[in-house]
């Protein structure tokens, strides 16, 4: 009988557990449900054992050992609740609380603070200290996003280690020594990192706080809803935290396949854009003046006006719409209005293909070489990619950042013996990407895959579902039934435009040509969440819902279908799918969807790859694309 040498068996408080070699005692204890208190330890960072809260007894070792920094060994016997361990835990907490201010009632971390929880569970029942606490600077502005309270800092090093190990920016550092040690930036200059919000999340106390959330709420007052970040096509998982129907913050929600538990500041701090400011009603322009009307009246007016326009109607659906809304939008135009003129893009880009997403996000760190074709512009389009790339470099992946047109430089950088090569680029740089992939495919021994960063949180879904003038769902050919794309609409003889804009982060921003064309149209229907300058040109304004106010699915740039869920209510606003259905029925259709789930089922029923992805929150795989 063969023995697995990569597994280790030990006991923790008498319970036997078998774990892989290289597992920390802390993680082995978790496997059998045993909690060991921690402050400095973090699963994404290397052990440092500076807080000493996780000390445990290990048989045959004379001193207590830090469970967060000692790896398991065969036959090891660990005890976590002995008198000696309890004594040291109380001592560590007493030391931490010597100068830590007892301002829990006004601390932003109150209610979700490990120091509070562990003092209650493991600490002494009363303090033995009666002298004056040491004082440090409070409310120190680290940037326009973060405030530091140095009195609360317990020097766990989590924030400085994130800055060094996770983002690689090294903006935070330990300054001075001993009891005078503080956290700060170089020369007290404002932090420039795009990932500062992660500092506040991993801080185990209220030392680092976000300006947007400071003194706003307590965790028990918040309604928490799992959703997806609206910032870009990365598809990072978030928690929407709201109180009294007002958005309070976005927090990270770990998905190892996508975000690895991190968020960028652009997405994290975008939530004020989605806070509804008024209970707006639909409006219809009569005699040059917009008048408030009911949804029923506005929809009837829209349906009649679209009927008058015949098939000369163009439709722009936002790359931030849900898949369900895009599905109905395409049906409205293709089947009901008999118009092929629909789009979700802002300009001309190369035709999308399933092969644009053959490199999954999580596979980046398993490549030999990764080419970032376009350098910083790729990171700007999906900021959390930087963290994934930096992690990949730490694990031995060679990352080449080259200019958007530097195909030769990228080709020369990748050796012929490479076994797995990835290319990251924006969709606007697809031509160079295809050129590079073709040449690398002939040069290297292994595989070459690409991942294109699409525009909008659901730009990939819009392409998959056929919100294009020349391709149908699943990138199917339209066999001569192609329409005109957005850049061709001005001067094309169109008589109406329907804009469905669901996110202030992905607006329909008119070009110069469109600014001249829009005032000439007999009908502009503007279905949107927030007011914009386009209101002045609209003949019908239909209030819509933000992603925080609706349910549905979105598809990220690698083709992963994920759910968004309603975090706040806007009951006075008709759901977007309902408005689209009522307009279609007003034009003679007989749709009878009774909710988002019914639309999702219909969508999946027509696209087998989506049915498979929706069922297990996986990636959409088209044919040979993997």
C-alpha cells in the first residue's frame, strides 16, 4: 500500500486531521472547526507572527509557537486551550489595550472588530492599568479616500504588507521604532494607490477608515446583499451594504476565480453614483415641453411613436445592462420592430469572437509568460488585473508590459520554449493582439491564449447576446440581415432612437456627429437611471433602475455569468424588463414574462452555453473556446 508523502496527519486538541504538507497549524485547526485567534495573520499574505495572539502549545517544543507561522509535521500534537495558552492570550490582549483607546461607540469598526470580539472571548475580565494612555495623532489624512487613527493601530502590519506583497506599491511603511512605531506614507505625502479601500477592509481595528463610510453606520444596521461590481468588465464580487434604503458602502466578496478577494478603488467607491436622489416620474415632450405622466401613458406614447417610425429605429443598450434586459432589448428590435440597427458600443472595434476569452482570469498565474499588450491602458480598463499580475510574478510568471503596437517587442520577449503564454489587451487593440497571437503560436512550443478586456460590466454579455448590428446571439451570422452600427447612425435616414442607459459609469455620450444628428430626430426615447444632458433632447424619458435596485445576471470579460441582486428598493420605478415588455406588447407582441427568473430561463433555453454557465455560475464556453 503506497503512502501519500504530500499529506501530513496531526492532532489538534486531540482531534486527528490530515492536511497537505506546507499547511500552517492555524489552517489545520480550521479544518476541524477549532478557532485560533489572530490579528496579523491573513490568508493572502506571508506569515510574520508579529501580534503573538495565536500562540499554541506544540508537544516536544519548549515554548509556545505562533500557529500562523509554524507548518505542520507528521505526528505533531497541538493544544490551543491550555492554561499556559490562555494566560498568554490574556497577556497579549492586555498589552494591545494598554494604549488602545476605548472609543468603540464611535469607532467605524465597532461591531465587526476582531479586537472587540477577541477581548470578550479570550481577554481578561477587567483592566489592571490605571495610568494615562499614550496618545498619537488622530484623523490623519492618508489620502482623499482614507483617514488614519494612529491611537487605534495595533501594528499588525496588514496594511503595509498589502502595499508590499499584494499591490507592490510600497506606499505604506512602519516609521520609527518600539512604542513610537507608527504607520505612514513617505514624507507624509498623500497615498496614490488605486487599492486603498482594501487597507480599511483588512485592518482588524478602526485605525484605517474610509472617508465615505466614516461615522455613517454600524454593521448591524446594514442590509447586506451579494452582487457584482459595476466598475468594469472584471466582474469582481461585492457586498452591497445599505441602511434605510441608502447605499453605505461596497465591500469585497471573495471569488478566487475572479477577484481573489480584492477590489479597486474605482469600483469600491463608485456607489454614490447609484444612490437615487428623487422619486422621478416618466416624462413626455408635448409642444416642446416635458410633462410628467404615468408609466402607462409614457409607454403607450412610446409604442405609438415607435410604430410611426416603422423599421427606421436605432437602439443602443448599455454594456452595463443585465443579460435579461439585453435579451428583451434584442427581441424588441429584431422581432417586434423588425430593426437591425442595434448596438452597445461607443465606437468601432474589431468583431468579437469566443476566442477573445480563452484565457480565464485565474489561469493568468499558471502561465509561463504573460504579455500585457498596451501596458497601463489594460490595467486602467480593469484595475484588479494588476493585483493578479503581481501575484503571478511572485509565483514565477514572467510578465511583459509592452506598448499597444509593440508586437515585435512582445514577440522577442517570449522565448520559444514557453509552454503557456497569455495575452491581455483591450478590445480596441484586438488587431495587434491577433497579430501577436498568430506569430507567437508559430514561435513557442506551448499554447497561446488571449483575454480581451471589454468595455462595461456586461460588455461581454452584450456581445454574446447579439446586441450588435451584424451578429446574432452566440456570434451567429445574420445572413444578410445586418444593420448599421452606432457610428453609422447619423446620416442613415433613421427616424427614431431608443437609448437604454442603466449606469452613470457607462453613459450614452454623443459624439460631435451625433450631437448634430439627435436634434433632427422625430423621436428620442431615453430610458435611464440618472438624469443627463441627453434629457434636453429626449421626447420620452423613462426612469429605469440601477443595478443596485434589480435582479439579474451579468457576464464578465472571461465569460463568467454571475448574479446581481437588489440591494435597495425603488418600488415607484417600473423594472426595466417590465417596461420593455409593455412596449413590445403595445406594438403587438404577446410577451408574458412574470419576473426576471422567467426571462433568464428563456435566455438559457435559446443558448445552451448560457444554460450551462447560469446553472453553476461558470464560464460560457462556445464550441472549442476553453
